[in-house]
C-alpha cells in the first residue's frame, strides 16, 4: 500500500470526471483500498461488496477481473454479463497484476471499475501503466530495505571475527566466520531459534547446540518492521574439548543399535548413556515423534538387557505401578508424557522418587515430555538432568541412515531399498512429525513397492512438498491430488492441470503455495 499510494492518487485525479473507481487488492484478491468520487457509483459498489475488506478471488465471486488477473497474472477486462454473478453485470472492470520484481511473486492487483455503459478499452492501458508504476516503486522500496539490512549487517561485522547472520524471509547474509561454522542442518536451528527470540520483541540470547556438537550462544535482535533479525553466534564449547577434567567414555548411536551420524544426536545418546550408568533420573524432552521412548529403550538394553523395562503411561494406575516398581531392581521405568499426568498421579510419582532416592540398586527413571511442556517444581527437582532430543529437521543428514534401518525393520527379510530420487525427496521434507512421520511414509511406500527400489511415486504426497505452514484438512487433500496428478503425468504441469480440471495459472499458483517439489 505504501508503494501504491502515490500511483492511486494520480490515477484517482485522472479519472475524477470519468465515473470510475480505482481499487487496490492484495495477492489473495482481498480489497485494501478503493477510490471513488461519484456518489451513485459508490453506492452501487457498496451493494456488490466491492469494498475494502471483501475478497474478489474467483473461488468466492466467480469470474471477475480481479480474480482473473490473479489467476493468469495478465491484464484482464471483464464487462457486463461476462461476470459470473448477476449483480456484477452492471459494471465493467479492468485489472492488472502487480509483480514484486525482487521475488517474482504476485504482490497485489490494481483495478479500475466503471459502469458497463461507460466502459472503455483504455481502462486496460491505464491499469497496466499503473501496475508498472507500482512495481517500480515496490522495487525501490525493496531495494531500500535491502540497503538498510546490508548497512546493519556491515555495521555488525565491523568488529571482525564474529559469526553474524542476517535472517529474513527471502534473504540471508552471513559473514565468512558464520559460513565456516554453520553446517546445512544449522540453518534450521538458527532460523527456529531466531523466530522464538523475535517473539519477545527485543534483543535476547539463548544457548543452543549446533549439529557438529559445538555449544553456542545465539544473540538475536529485530531489525526493521518486517520480522528480520540480526543473529550473532558465539561458540562456547568446541567439538572435541572436554567439559570436565576426567574424560568420559562416549557411546555412539551405533553402540545403541540406533541410526544417525549427526553429532547432535550422538551427544544426546552419549549423555543419556552416562545418566543410565549413574542411575540418575532424567527428563527427556522433544517434539512428538523424535524417538524419546526408543532412545530410552535402546540405552536400557545396552546396559541391562536382562532387567525389566517398564513404561507407565496415562492409561495406567500410576500409583499402583509405582508401588510395584521396587520389584524391578536395576531395571528402567519410563514415565511417558508425564506432563499429562493428573495431580494425583504426579504426587504419587514424587512420593515414589523420594522413597527410592537412597536405594543403591534403584531403578533408572526416565520421564518424557513434549518440548516446552510445563512441569511442577516438586517433580522437576527430583529429575536432576534434562536432555532434549533434536527434531529431525535439525539433523536431516540422519535420514540417510534412518531410511535403510527402518526399511530393514519393516521388510522382514525382503530386499527393498530406497532409490536416489526418492531419497532426495525424503531429504528435502521438513518432517514436522519427525522420525515417526518418516516411518509412516516408508510403510506407505512399502505397501506400493514390495521389492526392489522405492521410487518417488511410491512415497506419500506429503513427501513431495517442502516446508511451510500447517495445512488444513482440505488443503492437504488438494495438495495430495495435485502431487498425484503430477506423478501420473511425469511432472507435466499443463497435463496435470487438464487432468484435474484446473487452469494452468491455478496449478502453477498451487504448486508455489504448497511448495511442491518437482515430481518429474
């Protein structure tokens, strides 16, 4: 709107005596601004809800100039009965798309609407010129933002020797120190951490562990008003250095019969093994599906394979199970999703932990929670150690080892491998459901491919889309239908559009919206 304002002012003056209105809409077809001088035309536009705040996307109004220009990204003129809905037959509209030349994305739409009897072919020329002017101003403003970000970045890096990253939606700047420090998986860690810290609205810092094992402090401050952030990264513990005077034996994931070469995951495995050897109660937290229970089970069976491994969950009588726990000497008890236990169940757990605190042959206690879940102080004080299992997107390199390991566990002697094209699709997925979602995707593929190499078309449709927001059920169905059509047509977007009964403009827009990876 800032870029379009002067252009709309000029167009409004030009059309002051022409009985026409000037309208600005966003990329979704929602009206943002309307300029109309003639009272009778204003009243008619009000009646047909051609008013700021309303949407004129084709899915809501049917054929109209705003919706058509949005779909085709070309100038559209729709007059009289060419409109889908009868109330619009009294008007003529010319609309042009406004493209952000920095990103190539649709930024908005500019429209001229008049009465049908007063329509002119010149409306298309006027609106096209207006769109070009707005695009130029957008470019100037975008360049201004880039210049501002670059200036801030240059000031920050003048101190020298610092790992600095400028994080923006469509732009990343990094010093040489940052590029040397950060592995590919670390970019997701930095972006996730910056998003969390930006929510506080001012400069904040926090500690993180990078994918190669370095502990680091991330300091983040907002830059401008566009959700951009300046991030500085300072390593506080280098990989390979000792945190204590006596070196401790390091347990690798392979020692626990787990797959994953990343240092982040290896450190969690080693730390949990250390707590097991010391019989130290530990809180293991992480996103759903990261494998908290599987990790606890793997550590238990490495050190005490002949001892009981007991899981106490929400459906159990927690007090009764805790009372029977002394019958599991040197075994392991997992309190699963302890954050969801009732107050009575948590009180029983606290009482039991106090009762076994001095038992030399006590069970090893692991409590699991979702990341960020709140626990009472009385329970936390009895869980002296806390470990966080990193999400799969922070250790995406583990997918290469996880896939064959999971396939071997699912196929029971059948030889099924993952082809290189399918592996690329798996490596590009954001895996919001983590290892559990990866396992589900592979089971889906095995239902289609009983032997041989898994191909991209064997994978569920969600594996062909990149990272983005959480989709509604309807959006997921739509995305999956588009992916299936692209697979059936070997990636031919025009043929897929025909198969689905969509226009080519619509399928291109949907592919971009859902970030669908090239299925060809």
